[in-house]
C-alpha cells in the first residue's frame, strides 16, 4: 500500500496535467508556509490560483468537498496571503479546490476555481 505522501503526489500530478491541458501554467508545487502547504500554484489570464488537491479512492472519511473544512479554508487563505506578501507586486488571486475521485480505475475530476465565490 502506498504511503499518504506518495498518494498525494500522484493526485497533484494528475491535477497538474489536467490544469495544464486547460491553459493553466503551474508556477509552483508543494509550497510550505507557516500556515500550511499550498499544493499547486497556477496562473491563467493574469490570475493566480492557490489550489488544494484531494485525491481519494473511497468516501469512507466523507466526500472530497467535505474535506475542505472552515479551518482548512482559513489556512489556505492565510497561506495565500503569506505567499503574496513575499512578492513584489499585487496579483489578483483565487483560492481553488481540485478533487480527484478514483473508482475502479475511473477518475472523476472536480475543480472549483474560487471556493469563496
């Protein structure tokens, strides 16, 4: 059985490929901040996307969207602000969610561009 970090990496790679095929440029991956890790940072049309990736093969612990708790959303927002505070210019941004569910080797993708919209 694969460890949690390896499974997370597989999910992030699947999300990266999916997003790149849809015009996103992935500018960074696995960025650590004092508030947590940012899985992917992408850019499309002058907008920066801070993307949380979840990859699951069962709903034993709830649905993919249920994994984005208010605490997780708060950490994502703080991590995005921290990352942006280190940049030289203001960039409009969105905090996004990318869920991947695998059932019998069939992948279902769920991309929410702005979780606060």
